[in-house]
C-alpha cells in the first residue's frame, strides 16, 4: 500500500512539474526577455538622468509589468494560433496547446492571471505607467485575439507590433519617472521603427507561406519587394532618429566606449541565425548581436546610475 501511495504521489508530482514546465514554455520568455529588459531600462534612465535622480523600486515594478505584458502577448498568441499550429508538425511541437501539454482552458487561466499581475504592477509604477500599460495590454490582446486579429490585417499588424513590442515598453519605463519626454521621443520613435523592421522582415520571410494560407497582412497586400523596401526604410529612419537622440545628448558620452567594445566583441563571432532561430536573410543575422549590445549598454548605464560603476 505504501508503495502504491508513493507511486501515485510520484505520478502526481511529475504531472505537476510537467504542467509548470508547459506554462513556462507558453510564456516564450526567451523570445521577449532580451528586448524587454533593455528597452524598459533605457526608458527609465532617459527620465531620471536629466533630473540627476537614481532609479528606485519602481523600476523593478515596471520591468516586471512589461515582462508579464509581453508574456501575456505571446501566451495569447499561441492559444489563438493553436488550431492552425496543430496542422503543422513543426509549429505543433513548439506550441504547448497544440501539442496537448496544456489544455486550452488551463492556458487561458494562466494567461489572464498574467494579464492581471501585469496590470497590478503597472498600477504600482504610477498613474501614467498604468495608463500606458493598459494600452500595451489592450494592443497585446487585439493583436492575436479573434475576431480582431490585428496581426492578420494590413498596416495594423505593423503598427501594433511596433508599439506593443518596443515603443510602449520604453514609454512605460519613462513615464514611471517622467512627465515630459521632450527629445526622448526620438528614442521611442527609433525603437518603434526598429520593431517595425522586425515585423517587415518576418513577413517577407513568411511571405509564400502566408500567401498560400490566405492571410491578409501587409506583405501579402503590398507584395514581397515593397515590403522589403519598407523594412529597409524603417531601419534607415530608426538610425536617423537614434543619431538625432545622440546629437541631443540623451546618452552619456562615455557610453560610446562600451558601444564600440560591444560591437567589436560581437563582430568576432559568426552570426547566421535571426531572432526566430532561422537562417538569416537580408541582414537578419545582425538582430541577435544588436540585442546583446543593447543589453550591455542598458546594464552598464543602469549600474552607473545606481552608483555601482564609477565612470570618470
């Protein structure tokens, strides 16, 4: 009897561990953590540095809120895409709902719990952060949920992607501490355009599959070549806005040394994959090293602001 009880207990423990692992996979945190963290930090520092302030516990709250908001976006996306992903062996194996590791109802429960936790943390971060956070979460919902599906509609797919995955993340960090962004809008615009490029890049890479599936996104409407050109234009404009931000003195001059170090270090290694882990095309191999450099700069600047790193 004791062995039977132990066996049942072990089985229950394994099932619980399997469910927890599936929930973690559903968040797809590895895909959004690398850009959510630096964007939030940059937003906060752009607000506090001109005021000679130091970040406080509110940065932890808004950082966690942004991470949970992005988790909510990716979780809801997998739940809504589960029926279609079940038809593709490769996508099915990556979607815990399609593969049966989590039931749809279980996925929805943890997804909406994530939504509420994010909203609560935005509230802790301040009134403006709560307002912008609520907009972020609303876009995360509209992007994937039926019948809205902004991700499958021309132009709203790009605009929604650019705002919820970049521009608003920086804005949430900034408005936790500041009220008047002024030239900081240059950085918010640059980040949004970089994100727009990412959407254009992904749509060009998936163009044939999406067209065969009957999707009506921006690339299918405009065509592969025009969409690729829009991607290049987004990059050019993003760089222009970032150069303008540097010219305005939004970043400390000494941070440039770490930029050079990061670029040289990343340049020593070959980069063949894009952010989705696929063979990169058309400059997509620069996505991962760019994020590594962005994280380096954000963390070094944060350490300096907190007095953990003395820069002469």
